[in-house]
């Protein structure tokens, strides 16, 4: 059983008085520490990341996203360093998800076109007329909380294919509009994210559409593995820049695809494997619940969480297979901690770079702040003055009005601070010493 703690006074100077400490559970699953299955490993290893990089080289919008160091916050928290991979600008779509769904769409087109044209299609041939005409005959569909749907829509549009995106009732109008702006048709589904996944799967089999799901289940694993493989390009960028390898990684999870890519790639490629902590909103902690149950479980839907992209009630089958072996601990964070982390990113300790983090983007930092506030949890994870923690700001302000309503300032104001700050000091680095 894990270490549990609640309502412990924070050690760091936040103004909010309702800070809660999350529930931390150390991984005690029987598969913990076992080697990855070969099929899991080949989708997150070095070669997997290289395959994605090869495709990205053909994408004019591709740029490496920044890796920020937050030395002042680290000093305040009694750590050696904090590194933040900032996905808020990824491919103009505002989240790391831009890498996964679009990659799976491209892989599907390559498979279909290679079969139809009876020759192996290479990335450089993707925009050739015969390939485009095959892509134009395909419809791609998925369910989404927002970001994955944008990625699938963008991938389909790039290749001239059709996209139909299923969203549940909780997805904001602004996020739906962002998907429509990429040329996709959007269909609303009554119920939760999981209901939209079921409806997308049903529509795909009824209409012969290609399902590009970021979650997996028995009998449907290939495409979600490609989606997670797409994310490895982000992890590779981090590794390419690292001068101080992290001792700890806090990564947020919905169905676990992101965490599987991060944990899998780092465990397989770094000389010394860091400790991995999976962070979930307490209102949608299906991986945490699965770790306590001893196997993958679906949990009952609860109240919606503000960390809406993490609102998932059942882990992805293939992600769980990786996470169960590699995660060192599972941690839940409260709603107020999620918002506090967004604010901490936007209004950092003086001298650190401001970062625009959307509601789900700050969850990893929320987890770190929660753990360092509790001596027992902190010791359990071995977080001390020698620790370098890697975090992922997985999204920017993907809904401006939600961002403004939660923080009282708009993302533009934070961005203007970033511009001013960057001109006065050097920031981007894989080194924690600034
Ligand atoms: C911004 C953001 N962060 C984290 C996640 C979690 O990713 P996964 O569902 O693969 O665990 C998502 C998923 O949509 C997301 O959009």
C-alpha cells in the first residue's frame, strides 16, 4: 500500500490557504522492474524516435520546443534543478499531442498507399499525387478532449484526407472551433470521454473509417502504439539537450500514452534511469487506481476535473503494460493544486522564465509541489539537494478564456513577460545551473 498524507502545511510560499497534499503510492505491482515486452520497446526506443524525426524533417512547421531551467524555483524547493520541456508551441497546435495523432495518420497513409501502389512509400513521397489520391479516399476518426483531435485533424488535412472528430459534452466551444478550423467535422457525444471513445470506435467500424485512437484495448493496439511513438520525438529532443540528466521525472497522465513514451524512452536510453512519478487529477486517477488494484481497472466517472485533458477513466492497455513496469510511484493532485501550478508557471519566482501552461500542462509541476511539501513523501522519493527534476508543460493555453478565468490574466500578458525576460537573460538549456 502506498504512502498517504493529507492537508499538510506547504513548505513553500503560496498565497492560497487550501493547499492539499496528494496521495502518493509507491509501485508495488508484481511486474514492477521487469523488462519491457519487445513489442512495447520497439515503439519507444531510440530507433522509434529516429523514425518519427525522419518524418518531422519533411514538416515545414517543425521546430524543437524549448527546455527551460527554473533554477530559482529549484532553490526554493531545496532541489538542484528543475527542467521543463515546454510544449506550448508545438507545431503551432499548442500541445505535445501534435506529435502523436498526426504521426499515426501518416503511418496509416503509408501502409495504405504502399499496399495499394504495391511499393514501399517513403516519407519523401507522401505528397506525391498517387499517394495523395489514396489519402483523399480515407476518413480518419478519433475521440478527443481537444488536443488529440487537433493532431489527427492536422495530419489528415496535411495529406488531403477527411477527419471526423468525436467530442464529449465537456469539451469547450473554443476547443471544438480549433478542431473545425483544421478542416475536420466535429460530432458531439452524450457522456464522458470514454463514451466518445466508444462512439468513435462504433462509427469507424460502421463506416470503414480509420480509427486513430490514443487509447488502446484488447484487439486494438497498433495505432495507439504509433501515437505514443510520435511522442518519443519530444523525449528525444530533451535527451539531445540534456547536460544534467534528471534524477526524477514527474509526468501527467490521462490514459497513459504520454507517460509510456516518456518512461519507456528514458528508461531505454539514459545511462542512469531516473525515478518516475505518474501524476493524475484525483478526480480521474485511473492509473493510480489500477496500481492499487494490482491490474488495469476502469474507475467510475466523477465530477469533471479542471485538468480536462487528463479526464480519463480507464488506462490504455499498451500504456499500462509499460507504466506498470517502469513507474516508481503514482500520485494524485487536487483541483486547486492544478491551478496553483499554472499560476506558478505564469508568475514564476523572480528570475525564472514565465511559461504559459494550460490546465493539464501544469499537472506535473502540481505533483512536484505537492510532494516537496510533505517530508514523508519527499523522503520516499529521495528528493533532495542533489535532485534534478524533469517536468513537461504538455500544453499552452489551448482555451484562452478558460486560462483567463482561472488565472485572472491572459496568455498574451504572460507571453509579453516571456519576450521581455528572454531578451534580458539566457534561459534555454539542458543544464540546471544558470
Ligand atoms: C495537454 C495534455 N497533457 C497530458 C495528456 C495526457 O496524455 P495521455 O492521455 O496520453 O496520458 C493529454 C491528453 O490528451 C493532454 O492533452
